C-alpha cells in the first residue's frame, strides 16, 4: 500500500500494573490520540493530560481484563469509538473488526486487521505501513520479544499459523507488544538454543537495558526472527531441539512449535 498522504505517528509507552504496556498514539501534527489495550484508565488519563492530547478512540486486541479493564472509565470521560474484535466478551466494542478490515483513523493513518487466534480465540492485531516511519504492529499478547502468548483458548496449530502470518510482515516492522516479558523469555530461549549467537548478544543488551530501567519494547520483526524460538519453528536448529525433547522427528513446523510452547509452559 503506497500512502497517499503519509503521516508520522508518535507512540507513547504507558506502563501499567506489574509489566503491562498500554500504548497511546497520535499523528505527529494532531492532538487526537488512540489508546491501545487500556487495561487501566488512570495512567491513560494522566498521559493524555501530560501530553495535551484528546482521546479520539480506543483500540482493543483481545478480551483479557488487563487489556480492557479501563474502557468503561475512559468512556465515562469521553464517548469515543471502541475498535476491537468480534467478541461477546467485550460488549463495549462499537466497531467490530475482522481479518482484512482496514481501520482508517485519519488520512494516511490506516491499520490492517489480522486475526491471530491462539492466546485467545478473539485476538486481533493491527498493522500500519501508511506512515513515513517504519511499519508498526500492535500485537497485544500474541507476540512478545523472545516469546509468545500462552495458549489459553487456541490450539498450537492456530497459534503457529497466527505467528507465521505476523512473520510475513516487513522485517522493519516495529512490534508494540503488551508486556515487558523479554528478560524471562530470553532465559527460556537460551535454554532452547544455547548456541544462538544473536540470542546471546541480545540477552546482554536486554540485561543492560533492564538494569538501567529501560524498556525493551518495541522490538522489530527482523530481530525476533533471529532470537525468538516461537518464530523459528521452521529452522533445522529447532527441529533438532524438538526431536531431542520427544525422541522422534517432528512431522512439521507446527509440531515443533507445540513442543517448544509446552516446554515453556513448565519452564
Ligand atoms: Zn492476554
């Protein structure tokens, strides 16, 4: 998609709870801001005030409370559209979205909706490449740096398919995940692939960043393909690991993914 009228998008990271990130974004020349996954209203309201922004809409990836808990309070302050998946678990959604829908927020600020079931069945992600900057993806709890969401509702096959779709996006895509889980994820990733040099380098960077209270999010798809075991089910390295875990060669990449995801659940 070639942008007719590309805009710059400013994205603000808003920490909440123990390790959640809520995201607030707006066109760089606009004070109309959109809150992504506002699990808590208070930090969003504070950020809007601090940044002199007005809430123009709410964008939801899936139904979990730490992504939706602030919707009601935000709506009591400002009656704005709520974009989200088709899901009876999120009754506040006014604009239900399905795979392939284009969410057009302003000229040049368009998000393509991808259905990515696995963590929950209603999970969607929002991809925007109509900006002057690198493409951006709000991926909720589907993809984390060094990891992926736990399978609460979907099957490993569904999640593997969802992650494979995200892996097809441009490598420069900035990944705005909803949690700072990176360091713990990398401890597991190193156990899976102890000889992965990119992973060891990244882990050192992450340790430094966290020691200095810096966030590791957003990550990029390019980096995750090198270090994230859940985006590497197709590699010979991961097939070998799966074979060692189960004692037999995996039938396909989805089976490799399932073996690694099960291992992570008890790591
Ligand atoms: Zn979740």
